[in-house]
C-alpha cells in the first residue's frame, strides 16, 4: 500500500478537487466556445495520490494527453493506503465510480480482486504494453489482465547529511546501537516492507517469510530495532520535515521525494543500500462501475509510452515501468531513479494471504 | 431539566424535526455500524452481511486490554488536567469586566477553529530539539543544550490538553457566570480567605457542572486519533488509532466497527456509572 497519506492531504484534497473541477469547467467552456472539432472523446476521472504526485501529473502529463487525444482528465486526489480501495469498493456496490482509472498499490490490487472490483482490460487495445517489463502487467488468478504498471518507486535508506557526513551503506546500519532514538520508519507492516528488508539483510533472502514461524523469527530480529526508532510514521510529511531539520536524522523513505528535497537544497540524501532498495509500484486499474472503458484503454496505452515514462522519471522521479532500452534516459538520469543493485521485491501475496494475523503480530510488535 | 412532559399536538410537531434529524444522522449510521461490526470481512474493504462475532472475540487478549486501559487512562488524565486548569481560569474570567470577557471568549473560540492536525504538528515543532522551546531556554542560559520533548507521554498530554481546554472553558462559562456572587461574598464576610471560599463554596456549588465537563472531556479525548500518532510513541497509540488503522489502512471495516462499538460501550458504561454516583451523592444530605 503506498503512500501519500495524511489527513493533511485528505483535508486539502476536497478544496483542491473543487478548484480543479471549477477550473476544468471553465476550461471546457472556453474550449467549447473556440469551436473545437468534435472527437470521439469524453472526460476520464483519474485518481492519483493527492499532493506531490497528483500535482506532478496535472502539470507534466495530463495536458499533453488531452491535447493529443481530446480526452479531458478530471484529476482526483486519492487518499492513502487502502482508504481509496474501501471507497471505490463501496461506490462500486452502488454502481458509482468516484474515479474511472485509479493508481493502486500492489496489495490493494490483490485485495480488490476478491470482490472483482477491477474491470478486465484488453491488451490488444493497449499496444504499448509490449514496452512494459513483464512484472508490470497485473492479472487475475485466471490470467485476465486487471492492471497496467503506472510508475515504480524505491524505498531506500535516507539520512541527514549534516548529522551523518558519511552516507550509511547497509540496511543493517539501522540496527547500529549508535543510532538509538534516531530513526523514522513506516508504521504499518504492509507499507514499510520492513519484514522483507530484515529477511534480506539478516536471513539471506525473503524465503524465510514463507511460514508463520519464519515470519516470527524475522519479527524478533526486527524487535531489536525498536530502541532506535523515534518515529513510526504513517504520513510522509510527518517524517520529511523531521528528516530535513535533522530532528530524526535517519530512516526509510521514498527515493523520489528524498531526491527532490535534496535538489531543493535540504541536507538530505537517499542511499541505495548494498542489500538493495525496496522496489514497489503502482498500477492503473479501472473500476468495474466505470463506463469509460474506451477512454481508459486510450489513457493506459498513452501512459505506457516510453517517452511518457521518461518524462515521469525526469519530472516526478519515479522509475520507469517500461524496459530501459526503450526510453531515451541517460545513465545518469536512470541511476537517479533506479539502481543496478537487484532490488528487494515485496511479498505482496504474503500481505494478501496472512492479512489479519500479520497485522495483529505487527501491531503487538511495534506497540509492545 | 424539564419536569413537565410536552402536551398537545404542537409539541409533537415541534419534536418531529429534531427527532427526524436524530434518526437520520445518528441512529441510522449507528445501526449500519452495528450491522457492519458483525459482518463477515471480505478483502479490500468489502463485507458480506452475516452474523460473525469473531471481531468481538479478538478483544479478549492482554494486548487489547492494555490498549483499552491506556486509552481510558489518558482520556481521564486529560480531563482532570483540563478541569484543574480550566475551572479556576473560567471562574476568574467570569469575575472580569464585560469587555475583557468578550475578548477572552473570542480568543478561546478562535482556538477551536484549529484542526487536530495543525495542533499536533505545532506542538511537535514546539517540543522538538531542532526548533523547539528548549532552544529558547538554552539561549536564556537555563539549559545547557536543546533537547527533544517529543514524542512522549508529556507531549501527548500537552496536545490533548490544548485540544480540550477551550471546551472546558466554554462548558463551564454559563454555569459559573450564573453563580450568585453573593455566595462567595458571604463566605468572605464570615472570614474565609479567597482560596478557602473558592474551595468550600464555589467548587461544591459547581459540582454537577464539573462532573458533566469531565465526562464530556473524557469522551471527547477518547476519540482523538491523530495526536497520539503525532505526539506519542507506539505504546501511546489509543484504541482510536487502532480503529483508524483498521478502517483506513487495513480496510477491515467490520473489525474497525466492532472496535468502535466496543469503545463506545465501555465509555457509555463509565459515564452512566459516574453520573449515577454523582446523583446519589447530590441526593444525600
């Protein structure tokens, strides 16, 4: 489950959505008056994580898409984690789609499958899917396609350069007793991926997480980390501010946002650890309650274009979901958003299958 | 208290509007929540209506006992701090001139417009090592180096008290301003010190209002879910935080609903016991 949480973004999303809607209406009016030729196009409601993500898409991606296809995008700010999944699910039961296409996390994709929330997609109508890396075509167990890779991102080791003149190199540094009360880590089992990180760092890989017994062993190792953690955050904004000021000088965070903060001059660095960063991704998925099936396919096809993926890497800092050779990203540009170190891939199925148990164990571990 | 039951059709017509509002905006959502709390959870925030008591069964563990215990403790402590600070303040406020009272009340109402998010983040900055008030104390020479006072129990209490204090004042203000000034004056004339007349005359006369305010604050604080996350450590996460986690992040609505009903049941029971004890105490000579 990703990102972009916060009651902050949720609270501001309402107003922003209203402003967006009024702006879109004004725009539509203006376009209508200019006598634009009618094209087979409507409006597509697209949800992305509210805040920085949505703003970047609004600015760098949607205008070109509308210019080329004539399809207007009504941009929706999604709340974090699975809140959006809950809302989409409830709305779909009532035959409504608050967004036609949404960017969804991998765990949310799997959970949505349980209630057939995602409309099956037709790959023949998304010719650019051939550029995608194979793991970015998401499928139902019966092989129907239900999601198309939108963007990929890394969770890495971040540190404040004033407090740590030398960059940490390994996830193992989090366990260093010198770092007592200095770390900021994600608070939830299903978005921190700390189980995979611990297993890779201390158990030679994520195979140990195949059994409940193995998971408990990894959790025991993770429990040793607790004295070092000052903040278990649910809200990115909560940690970013503390990281930038040096209040909480080390932790796990998103590579893209950390890079952006560094580019703005904050004393922050993101390090790809020797064990690999956590490679997570979001899918575009279509709600079964949506009637914008044609527009959704056009949109997803557009988003799979290598040049659009390259734009996202340059402007948003996300890793491409298409093959690297297909893009015109330079080595430096690619390294800024990705890494040649094999990544840690989250065990999404584990979260889907052991949901309740895992949650309970995790909460008891963190709060105990 | 109205001790006469309303009579005639007019009274029923008048009561119809509020009654309808209560049904639509309170009873119906509550009924839905009750239904969801025994529904069968389906992954992804969906649920099937059923009778499944397993969500309630999950409470009977030491873990939930500890979380519930802490939630009740922190809510009660906050209510007590608020009343300790707020009662003398409000009493002093009612003794001020009219204009000063208005200024203070407007200020207190303005504080109410701050959201829990703003309050939480502001306190976390105020109590931080890098930008907090300890830097001021260092500058004044009272401390050797700046320290972080957050996250922790004290920080959490600061935030919760700040949140609850305006309500304390606003609830206590009407009864305290109606208090007959001749009561403490009579006590003074009989030779009691101001402090003594405050504790032996004003406080006992206001006991029902004080108990009502404590109950209100207790219930109000029990519902705070943001401040424990921002200002507290994981062991300070209350049941409301866990409810939010289940509802928003883990999309397990039935379990979240069951926890909410459970929390409501416990707090309702506590409130009933308190008000019953209070009434009995007031009734006895």
